[in-house]
C-alpha cells in the first residue's frame, strides 16, 4: 500500500486535464492506497502453465476472492476522523475503488495480479465526506494478505481437488502455504 493517484483539479480546460493524466505527473500524496492481490508462487506456476480452462478458473477465483477481501475492508476497516479533536468513528460501508488486472511483470514474464486503488475519501456517519483513518487499515494489511492467500488456495484446492503443503522460504520463520506437487 502507499502509491496514490492524482486528485488534480483545474478550470484551465482539457489541456490541463491531459497534462494531469500523462504518465510521470507528480502524484498527490495520501489520495489513495494501492492494494496488490498476487497469488502465491505455486498458483502462479499453475496459472502460467495450465490449460485454458485452468487459467480461466484461477482468474475467476482471483476475482471472487479479491472481492471477498475488499468486502472485509468495507465492513471492518473503514474508519474516519471527525471534528477538531479527531475522534475516530466507523465510516459508512462502501469504498470508491478501481481494479486493474495484470498478466505479466515488467519483464514480460507471466505474473497474474490485481491492483486495487482505493480512494481515501469515505462517507462519514453524518453522510459528509471524510478521509480514511489509515492507521487501523495499515495495521491489518498483513492479515488481509493472509486472508486472501488462504481463501484463494482453499478455492483452488476445492475446484481442482488439490492440496497444500507448508514451505519455509526463510529458516526459522513461519511457513507459507503452497500447492502440493509444484516444486519450488
């Protein structure tokens, strides 16, 4: 999380809008959060080397599980600061977001992943717009990532009759779950 998007406003017309939209325009800090939903490595291998039906299934499950995680964000993690004393209150459910799916990395190698850009503007309980209180949101980033990985692996295993195994990428650290039968 952390990359933002532009909130450029201008009354100068379409020329200013075009300049604001061009790549390289300075992003206004704090106007959005970029969440990246990237399947575990073994799922990436299965997706990259799988048959067209397997690839479609994984992409469909990617969409569904990403939606589930975003629903958790909407119902559990939208907090806003209100008033001169910055009292924290629950925001109304709902978030403005845009999802972009990518199928490869910058080197052109297969890498299925979605970017979901969330606006930090949310509706307060009084129906006015406020700014997302990002502290609790950022505290749960790892938990959201774990939820995404777990749900995606569960759904793939259920649909394709597969199993998972723990892998230890770093000695002494917690294992990560990967699809069984796909070597590191």
